[in-house]
C-alpha cells in the first residue's frame, strides 16, 4: 500500500482540438475531465496495476468537491485536508494534427499555516494507523505552503521507517532532497535545477544521479522523455528505452512511470529488481502517452508495452 500526498490537487480538463491556433473559437472533438494532481495520478495507476493507495493533500471550494466526488467514484480513499480558496483547474489542449500539447495550469489556493499543520497531523495519523510501503510526495506546492513542506513530511515518514519518494521541482525539490528521501524522480529540467547546470548527455545525467546517491538517496530515476529513463541504485546503473506508441497526451506519463516503478519494486517477480522496475515504469509512461486522460492507461496496455521495452546496464 502507498500513501500519496498531493498538496496542489486539480480538476484536470483535457480538450482535443484538431488545428488548434490562437485568436480563434474552437469546439473540442473530445473533452475529458478527471481528478488530477500528480499524487492522485500515481494512486490511480498504482491501483490499476493491482496495488492499494490512499490519497491526501489539500482540497477547497467547488472544484475541490469535484475532485472528492471523482475520487469516490474511482474508489481512491480520500483523506484530504479542507482548505480555504479554490482547488485549481488545469487545462491541456491536445492537437493531434500537429502533435502539440498546450497546458494552462492555475497556481492553486492560498494555503494557511493552520492547514499545513493539519496536513502534517493527518499524515502522522495515517502512518500510525496503517502500514505503507511508500509515502509518495508529488507535484508543485500551492501558494502559502512553505518550501520545506515535503522535507517535513519526509522526516515524519523517516521516523516511522517508511520509505519516501519525491517528485517535485524548484525549491520544494531542493529542500526535500536535503531531507534524504528514499527515492527522487527528476526529469532533465528538474535535475538541472538540483545541480545548477545543464545535465548534458546521458553520461553527465548518470554522473549527477550518482552524486545524489552519495548524498544518501538510495534510488534516483531520471526521466528523459522519448529517450526513456536512467536509474541509479546500489545495483548499479540501468538505462531503458520505452516502446513506440501513437501519441495522444503527455499528461501524467511521469506519474504513470512512478506508479509502475513502485508497484514493480514490491510486487514484481523479484523484489527490488531495478531492471524490471525501470522497464515496467517505461512501459506505463508510454501506455499513458497513448491515451487521453491522466493515468487512465490499462493494466493490459502496460504489460503489453513491457515486452517492447529495451533495458540494459550502463557501461
């Protein structure tokens, strides 16, 4: 079982518009509205693969109610903390004609320190009541939330002996890394923000990932888009290339990657098999990119994609 923390949850709305352009009136050929936010997406895919997930974070206003109803409909346990203000709306416009994706993401509600304290208490309570394999900390922080929120949550979980996974950016990522989570999953841009310079080629990405391991982070996965992903653990370095798919949407492909990795780490044929976990993760990221909707790829499509993933140890 995993606990996902999504401080900046969202109503995710995706429009498919052929020939999208500025300064025109468009009528989408498809509209898809779901509960969103990176941790929710991770929970969705983790349960699709057969695991169990519990969700928490902040929800507020009418849009927060939409998210809560959607979680109930998907049988995703909801332990979100109420907050003032309105949960954000995130819009993605997919144009299959040009292969482009345009996103408009609101900042999110203003979070008070009282709400932050309540979230810390909520997580502490959940950790005392249930056994979790991982606490997964995902996404941006809403306005008002302190940069060290993830770091505080990592410390809480570490005190309980629960492995933590961090997937964020900017100051929240830097502060979180300093608290030594079990795993981090930066993409190239996020890796650059951590090291303060462009990550460069694959060899340079590996060097920087290994530097993070030396800081006390046991598992570092660097996602590289269509090029796949790089994984550095105590077992060494593995590079995996995903299968080719017909692109539909990139929304939540990184979240699908992370969910499949964590599921494979504890439920795969061999526990903690780095190559298998990375391969399944790449298959899930590709399967998600082939559908409209955040994390709505099927278990069958992920397992089918797994047979087409190329993985090898880094030289």
